[in-house]
């Protein structure tokens, strides 16, 4: 196939990717957008196969194996496990870039000018960090192999700087002396260690930021591979993904009022347990029962549910749907208030609630629901903690000071469904639990919601 | 494509990305991540070329064994990139259907 034709096909693929992402601007057009993106990928693959000078055995073997694994994962994955899946996909994107750049380095007919060589080194470093960082993120989210808590040690930042410096030095050696291929793999190995150390130092609840950032890296790795091959569709697609990940990273950081550097290198792990828990809670926490909660809900006209990671852990989304349906059928206005960092990845709560058939126009963003919070009769906090902690507004010394929260404390009554009074990820007590208008419903999220629903139905 | 052209494409694509993606509502952020993951599977283009490389255009001869190391690395890359592309688009589709059905 003539190269002009191939490049035009790549251009069409790139345009389809852009249109596909544009389609995601509304749930109505999103399905079609995703299909356009897939069509773009299909076109890119077909023209590449048709370019000539290729033998197909290994290509098809790879496509068959990869498709089988991809289809299996896509069909079998539970919606609550989406953060893990996205984490591992980020990693696969990274390792593919490492391998393609490595293959290009050993390719005996490739040209060894400066641009591809620098790009090979960049692909190898970014890709390896992405792959191993994503594996650690996967482990943290899945609860295998690595602890959910941040792993910290003295001098850790120095170690990371040395590793980064080391991989850049080795990258420069690859560029200066491309014949020594083993340098490339040593470089990738050092970047791998850096990837592990970067993510292992970050706690579970900061995963939304990390996944978004690794998402961005996987795009940048693909773009770097595009520079290796001088291929515009790789550069465009990689830049789109890189931009997407950066935007999400920024949104997540803003939603916690923390800088990216603070999430990556400081974090809540460094903050000691705050004293005075007893002073805040002693004698002021009021317990309630599912029956009492049901009675309160019966007389409410506007209810807001605030889900958090606890809803995902308890798999409570379907029980929540039953509660939603029952209350709606009684003429109660029910909405969901979604904090940007609720859950373990951007949009995590929305996907779970969509899975449970909650209409997306009932999912209200924090900034849109806060102004009317005073008119809410009952706010139900389900498995969320730090994102509803009023200390963020009142105590400038608190680790979450300035973090935007959902103002549930301004509702007439707050029902907090939680296993215990244990602190959230930030490790600080939540005065909301002791507030005059707050009632604690201790127990498993799913079971408590189910008991409220059955109490409502009996009444 | 020379370096400056590649850099131009890169810079412009980043701007397009920012424009398009800031319009994605938070409710679709998870499908955005899995969908953009699928798009980063575009590395498959490079992977295919590496996995299938068998003819040296300069020598115009067909090498039956190809270039074993390049081909092998390419094969592994094809596997990973295909998982990304196929799995990414499919799981995104599955999620978006859930958002759609209550429309």
C-alpha cells in the first residue's frame, strides 16, 4: 500500500479518536463516541497490516491471544472492580511502549538518528514507570501483594531522585551508544523500580489521583513511541490520552485542595493520629436504628444520599436503588451527591449507581448540590467520611483544611451509615458524627439499607 | 516526518485533547479513563510492524526467520496492546450502555 494512503488512513483514525472523545461529553452520545473510537482503532490496524513487508504469523497469534484476554476481562469484570481494571490497562499500555521501543532499538534495518533514539529512551522510561506503578496500584486496589497503607521510609525522596537520575543517565547512554542494547533494559529496570516506589508510597484513598496520573503516563508513553516511529496517529492518540489523564489528575487534586506534589510525595501518611477523639465524640454521638431511620424518611420530602468508597466495599448499590425506587414512588425527591474523589477512581460512584439503574440526572455534582443543602430534610451518608467532614471548612490546621466537602451538616437531619466511628483515610475524627442533627446507624452499608427498605415497606 | 513536524502534531493534539476532554462531565469520568486507555492501545501499530518485520526493503529479500528478537518483542507488545484496545473499548461500551438505558 502506498505510504500516502497509509498516512491518510492514520489521519482518519486520529479524527475518529477525537470525535469519539467528543462523544463522551454526554451520556446520550457516549456509546456512539466509543464505537467511533473503536472504528478508528480498527482502521489503523487494518492499514498497518496492509502496508506490506510483514509476515503475519506472530502478529495474528498476538492479536488472538490479546483479544481473548481483553474480551474475558471486559465481560467478566465486576463494576466495583473497575479501578483495578483501569489500573492494569494503564500498565499494559506502558509495557507495550517499552517493548515496541526495545524492538525498534534492536531492529537491524531501523535508522539510528537522534530523534528516534531519544524517543526510544523516553518510551522505555515512561513506559516502565507506568507498567510497574500500575501493577502496584492494581495490587493496592485488589488487596493482593502490597499494603493499602502508604509505605514510607527515611530518605525515600532521595532514593527516588537517584533512581530517576540513574534512568536518565542510562537513557543518555542508550542514545550515545545504541549498539549496546542491554543498556536499554537496565534503564527500563531502574525505571521499573522507580515506578514501584512511587506508587507504593501512596495510600489507597489517594488512588484516584494516581490512576489518573498513570493514565496520563500511558498516553505519553504511546506518544513517545510515536516519535520513535515518526507515526502521527500514535502521537495524536497518545497526546489525547496524556491530556485526558492530566485533566483528571488536576480535578482530583483540586477536589482535595492538595497539590500533585503533596499527593505523590507528602500525603496523609506523614500526619500523626490527631489526639482528642474522645473530646469530640464523648457523650454526643446519637445512635439510631433502621426502623427509626425509616420513620424519619417517611416524613421527608427531599432526601440526598452521599455515597463513598464504603458503598463499593459493601456492594450496596443495588440496595440503594431499592431505597431510591421506594422513596420516589412515595413522592419523595431523592438525589445523589457525588464528591469528585469519592471512591477509588474518578467517576467510580457514578458507574456503580448507573449499574444499579439510577438515572444519571439524579447524580448531582458537589458544587451544584451544596447551595441547596439547607433545604434537604435528610442526608444519608453511606460509607463516606472525609468528604463530609466539616473540619475542612472550620480548622485551617487540619490536614484536610480547605478541601471542598459536601455540606451534609447543613441538612435538617443527617443519617450516617458506617461500621464504627473509625476515622477515614485522613486519620482525623469527624465532628459531624457528634453534631446535634446527626444520627449514627452502625452496621454494614448494604444490610442497613436493606433493613431501612423493609421497615419502610412494613409501615 | 522530521522532529519539528512531530512536535507540532504533538503540541496541537495536546490542545485538542484539553478542549475536548474538559467537556466530559464527571459522571462519565470512569468510562473516559477506560476509553482513553483503549485509545492508548494504538501502540499496536508499532507492535504489529515489529512483530511482522520480515523483509529488508534495502536488500529486497524475504527472510524466512525474520528478525527473531524484534519479532518476539513485537509479539509481546501486540498481546498487551490488543488487550488494551479490545478490552478497553468493550468494557467502556458495557459501562456506557448502563448510563444509556435510563435515558
